[in-house]
């Protein structure tokens, strides 16, 4: 349970640090029962990270302290760089029906922890979709695939964020930069995620790849739908409590002290304070 009472699946989080560096957390919120999501995520702070929300179904309204407002829905993405500090809310804009999305937390290196906050809201029709010859379908949120680049750019950890659907009995390969962290979260269906096809992996499972330069995936009798995400590790100490991630305990204490005394926000309404 997170926020004001949202039931979700935490794919990975605090206990996995630094296994997936530069990624900190991935949540899968997925329910047709409004009791599981209606309370939402009222106003709360972030500092030192980026939050990435990707919706498959339903509607969520975003508001923040730098003046951004908008509703993201089926196929939309919100990439929010908290940097030096932002306060925001994420509230469902529906009282029934399926709400299904993902939130990824991306760490920022020490040199960018206190960068100017920013917000990128990407609508579904702005995300390029590629259909390969074997009917593999790829939505490119960030990074590049076969010469096509996603709309989310200029992110510090150089991420790739792909939404991939593979039909039955089909292969898929994708090059990843050597030394980068890479993982897959299986949304629906299943497949083999190693060259030897040694283990079938089904829905709502995480696959973490060892270092290399190419990912090879193969389906069998059923299709598979997954998120493929990679990024450049930061390799720095992590001090994490709740919605704030810094490098030292002293920086954490400073952040919460500033939040309590009203000096947390360094930028508000698009201007520096």
C-alpha cells in the first residue's frame, strides 16, 4: 500500500539497491477495483530523482509546484525530474474501471541532484511505434531503435525505455551499450529471455540481464508483452528515505528539515526562489 492507500505490486525497490543502478524502484499499479486506487497519491515531495509514469489504461491527473497540470491516460508518459525539489500529486480521474500503469524511479548523480526541476508530458500519439517484419511491435519512449528515437530526451542516465510486444514463435534482439544496466518486466504472456532458452518467464516477473551488448528474446506458443529498460549506472552512495534520494544522511536530513520549514522548493512556478 502506497500513497493514501493505493494497492500495487512493487517489482523492485529499496531492498534491491544497488542491483539495478541507476534505477531505484518500479511499481505496477493494476486493478479494476476502485478501492485499490481511488485514494491516489496526494501532494508529496521528491528530491534527487526522476519519476516516470507510463499508463496502459485509465486516467491520472498530475499537478506540481512548478505549475504543471495535466491528465495522462492510455499510452501517455510523464517524465518528471524532481532535481532540487518538487511537490506534486497524482490522482485518479475515474471512479470505476481498470486503472493500469507503471512508475519507475530513476536516480540522479550527485552533480545533478539539485538541478532545476522539469516535467515532460508525452501523449500517446507522440510516441513512435515500429512494426517489424515478424510483427514485433515496439513503442519507443526513450532511446533509439533502428534509427527511430523516442520523444523523451536529454536524460542524465542515457536511458532506453521500450514497450515491446512479440507474437508467438518469434525472435527479438536489441543492442544495449556495454556496462549499462538492463532489465525486462513482463506485463503479459511469457517467453525465453536468454540465448539458451533455459527458463520460461511469465507475466509479472522481472528479468535482470548481466553485462553484454545484446539482448535476445524468443517466444514459444504464446505472445509476450514487456517493458525493456536500460541505463548508465551511477555508482554512487545512496541515502534514501521515502520520496527523497540523496547521497548522504546529512543531505537527507537537510531535505526533510527544509520541507518542514518551508524552504524545500528552490524553484516554483517556473522561477528560482
